C-alpha cells in the first residue's frame, strides 16, 4: 500500500469515527413531519435534519424520489414510525443502500390492534385501504409521544456519545412540556359533557386519542378502495352517526374534505373544522409543531362541542 493510500485510509477512518461536534453535525432523516419535530426538539443544533414527507402531506401514499434515496444513503440515523405506516419505507431503504441505524421510534409504546386489519384514508377523492394489523397512529397519544422522544434520545446518544448530555437535557425539557400538554388535554376534555364527545372523521387515525382521552370518533368503513363513496356507503355512516348522536364532523389537513362535507350535509351536522392527523402544518400554519398540533385539535374539538 502506497503512503497516499495509507493516508487516505486513515482519513476515512478518522472521518467516520469523529463525534458530531468534532466533524459534521449528526445527519438525521425523519420519515414524516411529526417525527421531524420530535427529532429537532431532542437534537437541537447538533443535528442536520431532513424530513422526507413534509407538512400537510400523506405518508400513506408518498412516492420516494431519487433525492430521498441519496439523503438516506448519507444519513447517520433514520427515524421511522414503523407499524407499516410508511408504505414506501422498505423500497427507499433498499434503494439507498444506507448503513445508517434505522430506528422504529414506536418501539415500547402502547400499541393498539386494528380490529379491521387496517383503515381507510382518502386520496384524490378516493378511499384507499391501508392494511395494518396494528394501528400505526400512536403519536395521537401524548404518552406514546413521550416514548417516541425517549427512543430518539437513545438513538442519538448511541450514535453521538459526546453529544449525549445535550440530547438528554433537551429530551428532559421537552418531556416536561409533553407532560403538561397531556394534563391540559385531560382537563379540557373533562369539561365537555360525555354526550357531546362523539365526532365524525374521514380517516380512522384517532383511536389512540379515543383510548387516552374518552372521545369517540366515527369513521367510514367498508367504502370501496377503488371508487368514491357510494350513496349506500354514506347512508350507512349517517345511520351510525344518528345512533351514536354525533356532535360534529371534522375534515383533515391531509385529505380532501368533499366526503366529510357530504356526510355532514346528509346527517344534518355542522362541519366543525379540520383536525391534524398524520402531518403538521407548514411552518407559518397553526400546527407547525407537535404540541401546536395537539392544542389546535383540542381547541377544534372543544369549540365543536360548544364548550
């Protein structure tokens, strides 16, 4: 081996063993916007963050781009939800050839089974069935969000040991904010009469919110996956709404509102605004962070219930 080659090999070894503070920032990929916010809160200025599925976008139907594969190939840590939420993920990881640690941040969270084996969401006015035996929308429980943050902290500490005290301090401070948020949601919903806590959404993404906070969300089930909702589909939803005396119908930030507007009209209910389910808003929007998102949803529910 020539001296040049020896030097080059040594430089490669040094580059890949230096901690983030001595070389470049920790290169982090988050699969979608909510995870991106968690990562930034924990990582602070020690990380360089790229989020694949951005604000107001649906990770269920996202198609990865060549630039995504290039970014993942260069990553030190890749943060994903798991639970079959990111349908594009396996293809992207394989295409990138990345050697980064891929961290499923939902590990250790309280995960609910999906009794229907999946759920519908709406893309381009059509109902699409997303098959998943376990409900992937675990971040709608603040208790689970706190688990996500702990997993991110652990992943960053493992990859950048020198930065671990900073990650731990950031995570501790953020966890206190999440604890306060959880209490705020519980206190606010406790003021709403039980018979005013039934609502309708197009996409069944709020079962964790139901589980933790005593709110019921009805969502269309059995809608064809290859066509728009039929009159019979809507009539079935309307009957269920009447039976459970729903209070309002909500649109979502990632879905076309046409179906829920139709349901609201047929059921004689008001459209209570939009909830944020699988994505944050743009930075200048009302739900630019996870905490903003949960507070915005809480305010929308409270206002629709008339409390």
